[in-house]
C-alpha cells in the first residue's frame, strides 16, 4: 500500500498490476510452477520474462511474486526484479512430548503468563474446545463465519470470504484440513479461530470474538494450537503476519520473501533504495528479537 500511495502522490499509475499469489493466503511456497524433470533456474527465468512481457502487453505497472521461495526471488534479480525480505512468526517443534514439556522450556516469566491466562479463563467460566473435520457441524461454521465478519467490521476491512465459503464450500472441500478452536460461555459461542492443516504444518488464519475476555485471543490463536500441533506430531505452526507479542508465546521470527518488478524507472530506483535500507533494519530487528526469545536457551 505504501508503494501505491507513493505512486498516487507522484502521479504514477500503479494499477493494474500483475500479482502471483496462489494460494491466496500469506504462506510461503513456490509461485512459479516447474516440472520436476525440468531445469528450475531456466524455467523460472523464462516464466519471469514472460510475466514482464505480459505486463507490457496489458499495460500493467508491475509484476509481484508474493511469499515465494527465496531461490525464486533471487533467480529473477538478473531480469530486474527487486527482492524483498520480511518475516513472520513461526513455531517449530523441538520434539516436545506434550504441552507441559513445551512450557518447561520457556523462560519462567513466559511460562507463568500462559499458566495464569489459562487459570483466568477457567475462573471466567470459559470452556474451550478444539474441533476437526466431521466434528464441525453447520452451527460451528455459522459461528466461525460470525466471528470472521466481526473481525472484518472491527478492522474496517473487506469481507472477501462470502457466507457460502463458510457454510457450503469449506465444510464440503476443506473440512479434513480445518482446525477450529471455539470458546463457549453460558452455552453460547463467544470466540473462535480457524486454522488449516496440511501434512506436518498448521496454518492459523482467522479469529474473532463477540465477547472480550483477557487472554482469550492468545489461547485460541496460539496456546491451544501449539498444544494440538505437539499432540499431532506436527513440525511447524505458522500464525500469520505481524504481532511481536507472538514471540512471548513460543513463536520465533522466520524470513519470508517476495520479488517485484516495477516498470517505471524512477519508482524502481526509489523502491530499490528503500528495500536496501529496510533489509538492514530487518536484519537488526530479527537478531534483537531472537536474543530476547521466550526459550531458556535464548
């Protein structure tokens, strides 16, 4: 958005642009599809060049590969693409046998915070349940949709997921990957988070609440999902972007990558200078965060 705003102020047309972002979620993975028997570097270069040609033909200002692999971004630099490095907070399983052993590896202050939050939720009469697949019925999906809409309203965002996604498409096509953590008080659902599992990885995506209870967000979006990941033998839990508070919950900064081609020379030069400066600051921040991590060995 900062680039779009800068273009608007400078009188440079930013839209339309070409964006490679499938799947439509902030999860890192390959964005250039290459046959296993092909030379990946050669094919990626050809695809990157073809995207530039398409942008020129369609009158697009730029080409963006979001949350791609680092090798993809680096491989396109020779074509004029700019590489951007950012980070998310990810939890990595160190072989804990249960949630208690995970807590034991945390620093005393962080462990105490989590235990106190769990006691407060119990004292507040909040019941928390984790549901998967066929355990989720229409009433659960209806509640999840309501929490999603509530978050969208509070953030002033666009509800890009329709009611049909939650009430029809997700139950029919994504139920086997869905992990919902719901909170109930007085017989009513008051909050929920929705995550998706694939293989040994768990991806946290949506959260919302109708009642504000201290510690509820942390329990539904982090603690209970880490506990589930350990019990299920999962190796990684990605909780999405932003939120330095995630560091206190056992999630550590992990690099993410993107590649950007900007046709306007002045804009490209300005963005390149910005990215060089941003990269230095990012490296310093990640080192600072890791030094202050939640584990005893930090």
